[in-house]
C-alpha cells in the first residue's frame, strides 16, 4: 500500500492540530478527480463566482460564505464573493431572501413557497452563462437552499459540477427540527469541543435542514467540570447561542428544575434569580423546555406555578421567548393533575413535549392536551438499552461490550419512528448525549422535512457530503449494514462480517483526507468492534462447550459403589480411578484459553488505533483511563472490549468452588448439579427469557415496527456493566413496561399433576416490587421485594390453575408508578412437577 494507514491514524493528533484544536474538514478535501460527467447532464462550476447583491441580510451573506467555504474544503477552489454582477460569461451563484424569490427565478408558485424555511434552487443557462439561483422564503431558507445545492454538487479536487437540470423547490413538513447539543461531561465528546468545532457542527446541521439547537445550562444532572472543557460551561453556552443566532437557528434551552422542593417560596425566588442570570447572558433564546422528570421530581401544581414565573422571567430578556414542559416520569396521579391544570389553558404555556419515561403514550397525550398546545417530540436517539427506543432483540454479547452509548447508526429504525410519531406533533428536538448518534440526527432532520423521502437517498446525501462522492453508495449501504449487524442472535448474523469487509475495502482505498474524517473513523470503529465481539463469541462459545464436555466425563466413568459390608468403607470414586479433580482441572484449563490464547488480535489492535484517532479528530472519549471518559457506561466501551460474552467466567468460578470441596463424592455431586442446572425434570419446562436465540413461552405482543417503545410487547432488557461471574441468564431478561403484564403461556400440561415454579427476578430495577398471578386465575405471590443479591425463588402453582392443561402466568410491577416504566423483569423460569 502507498500509505501505512495505521501509522497515519496513530499520528493523527499532529496532523490535525489547528487553532481550534480539532479538525472537522470533510474527508473529500483531497480526493482524486471524480467520475467524468456528460456535458448534457452536468455543468462545470469550477470557475464560479458568488454574487451577493447589496442589501442582502447578514445571515444570508453568512450562508453564501458557508457555500464558498464548504466548496473550498472539498475542492481547494475558492469561489470569490463579489458585490456586483460579473460581466464575464462565467458561472454565477446568486441568492435572494424574500418569499417571491421562487417565482422571480421561474419556479411554479406553489403555496408552500411562502412557508417559513422554504427554499428553491435552480441551475439555468442565461445569455450563454450558467446561473445558479438560490431563493429563500426567509433567511433560514437561503441557508437550507445552500445546503441543498452543496448536496447536489459533484465535488473533487479542483473541480465542481452541478446537475444541468437542477430545479427544486422545497418546504418542510414539520416546523420544529432540532438537536440537543449539551456541553457537559456526560456527553462523551461534546465537552472537548472548541467554539470553532461547535460552529462547524451547528453549520452542518443547519445545511441539512435543522432549525433549532437546544442547549443545556451550567446546572444540570451532571458533574460541575470536565478535564476536556476548553471553556467554562456558561461561556460556551453564550458562544453557542451566538453561533446559532448568526446562522438564524432558533435557540432552545433544556432547563431541568433541580431543586427538591418548589413548594417553598424561598426556593422559587432563588431559582428566578439563577435562571434569570442565564436568560440575561445569552444573546438569543427562543424557547425553554423544562422536563417534568429525569431529572427533577416536582408535583405538577408546583411545577406549573414555577414555570409561570420563569416564563415571565424569560420574557424580560427575550420578549418572544416561549415556555414548554414535558410530563416525563409522572405517576398516574400526577398525569391526571397535569391534565386538569391544562383544562384551564394557561396563556404562558407554549407547548408540551413528549419524551422518554412517559407512562401515557403519544396518541393519548395528543388527545388529552388541548389543541392550542403543539406537541414537540423529544426522541432518545443516542441509547441502545434502558431507554425510550431500545435496540430490539439485541444480543447480550453486544450489550456487555459496546454498552448503552456506543456509536449507534440506526437509520432504518429512526426513519420508521419519525414517520410514525411526527404526525402527532409540530416536529422534534432530539435527546442526544454526543456525536455517537450523528447519523440518527440527520435521519430525523430529513424525515421531519420530507416524510416521503427515501432512506437510501438520505444516507447517500449524508455520505456524499461528509465522506466523498465516490463512496456515497458504499458508505450509505455500510451504515445500513451496521444497523443490521445488531439485529438478532450474533452467532448467526453474517451481516457483521459482510459489513466489516465493505468498510475494509473502502479503508484500503481511502485517500488520506477520507481516513481523517471522524465520521469514517466512527464507522470503521463500529465495524471492527462488532466483528471482534462476534469472533470472540464464536471462539469462547466453543471453549464453553468443550469445558462442559470435559465435565460430562463423570457420566462416562461413573463411580465405584461404597462397600456395604466389611470393616473398611471407601468414599465413592470413578470406576476407572480418575480423580474428579482431574476433570475439573481439564475444564478450567479449557476455559482459561479465552484469556491466555485470545482470538482476533489484529482486529483488536485496529480498534485501539481507531479509538486514538477518534480522540484526536473529534474528542471521543472511548476509555476512562486513556481518554478520561466520565464513566464506562458513558461511551467508554474501549474499556469493555474484552468483557466476557459467555458463561465461561461463571463456569470457571463454579469449577473453582467445586475443586475446593474436600471429598470426591461431594465433587461428583456438585458437578452433576452444575450440569443439570437448567434441567426441569420429567414433564417440566425451562425458559431463559432473555435468550433471543431460542424460542420461549413468552407472549411477545406487537412487532417493533408497530411498537418501538415496547409498551405493548416484550422488551429484552440488559444491564451494563455487570460482574463477570454472574450467569449470562441473569444479565438479560424479559420485561413489560409500566402497568402492562409480562406473560408466559404453557400448553400440554398434565391436569392430574401439581406444579411448582422456580423464578429468577434479575433486572435493572431491584427496588421495585413484583407480583405473579395466573391470568384470570389465582395469585401465585403478592407484590414482593426482589432478593438482593439475585437468587431463585420457588412457589406452588394451585392445581386448579392447570386442570385445563394450560397455564398463562402474568407478572406486573406496582400500578400507577411513574419513572422509566421498568420493574416487571424476569430472567429465568422453571416449571417443575412437584
């Protein structure tokens, strides 16, 4: 190869140094010349000039400057911006900033042309010259038109081409299209971004149709400081507000009410002063969104009274500022109180937000909230588990290694969710914890603008703009492949290896600038990480099977009977004289190979290199020790890349415990119990409810496409991280949310027999009580506390419950609770004959 790409990325820190400290230059900066275009289909804009007519507003001028800068980054061509129409016959780009601009440039006068944020872009031949016109219904429309033009251009080194027949007019379907960008430690990368990096990222979002950016105040549910901060929280918040204003983007603040008691007037007055300092400091605020919970926990009557005061406080500094709130984490009683308050239709409230941890679903919320209040969606686009939209049927091997906040492109999932949920709303502002969810941001933007967009076209646009024109197709399909790699049992998922091969092909042929793209690095990191986990799982699953085979030798050799008569009595021992300790040692030696003879070390090395590259390029903190991530569960999954993915460590621990027994007979008995752990006996049943590779007796409910929040269907949950020595079956479980039951159905039972149930209540909600009953039948146990530590419990099944030969069990958590809805969580179930 012409370039040692590993060394190239290892040294990325020196190559990426700049005044900002981080480079966000697109990868196509130094691409080789692109594919030739036929003269009838494409026109050459390499020598274009940009005409900024007198009177053009500062924001529109800024949009034209963005156009020139983004073209230069990708081509090395600097399009000059001139203030008088060029007299030469070269190509010219112009812009206008009023609603009639579309018609002035020959576009059909559709009603949508006067909607806010609308744009039109046209390429035409005028008097022998190429003229590219950008018209906007307002200043933002010009920026969005610039974005459309940039996405339509074919750019390579020293060359720019545009489609000869480009003629498009577009208006957004939904008026709110935004992203939460929190400068705080837990966001894994944002806390290391400089003002220049924020400017570039906000610009990129704007070019793809984003019209609001949501900031987070200095006080939230986070640490006070980060070792990565280039500026204090408040100073950066001011800078981000300024940047948004210069681009004409709305500024929202996600402002949690953190005090424990807002019924205290003194607390309220302190908060008025504290919030007012932020309101006064920021150059632009269009709206404030206060979550009802997560964090915060204030009864609606006190919350609404506080927000009425804060709305007045906001308008002192920003007269058009709006106040929104969400009923997140509310109990059933609090929801009813909230709806009762809304019947009075308070004037100060501008709208209601639907986000995670809402026990009321979106259609019900829209039905019960007065129509005068728009609904804004607040979708969680950043998490994989313990979240609003968990990855369905995610293999536990991924959850134990990649964790809750990995690099997580989920384009198909979020395209479907956006199409499903947006019709109930005025739009969205996403919940994000860093750049790990970058692809998802742009997918939501695209479908809030045009719900009829084709996903593959959205991904091609993303790939063409951020990677390169030549990789638009491959990278787009690679992103889809990364999503498919997470679907279903990992051992059987061939998408993992196919996706890695696709990205490796791009990697081998990539230009230096493509390798330096942090978005390319993210995709490579995920592809290598997925493949490494799968190869480990294949290898370590085989070792686990070999260890069990070694232990099963006790069934082959048997044991000598104890002498019934005579003076000398002997302990039981194998008939061939084999000591059980030898069997245990063999099993232990096999299991230890997972650590002493590791597999796929070349892929692991590549993961480490890419982690370093991502820290240098975009300040991703993929390790607590190396990069000072806030926590392993906050995206620091480099620290869990070798986390156990099978029952191997648990089995090794049990083998050590058995080896410590003094008598061979005790060892043999313990080995037999170990091998028969899951055996329910004759006529019995065993289910590992979190094992997605095997069918269970769970009643699953709706499909994920119909129910992505899993309100009416079974969620397979995971916990991250967990002790290695815990059985895998306790690290995953089935659960139902809020007041829905988790149900299992048995058929073909013996009506003459009585049964007993053994159940393990594992999960991430150990403090919530759980109840088990026969559906439409007797209770098995009332609401009880779950054992700490986790341990099996046993209960009799009343015989009358099984006289029909069938049995449906239903688990529920206590009704009416708020919070995240979790609690009815069951890991393992044995149904055994008494």
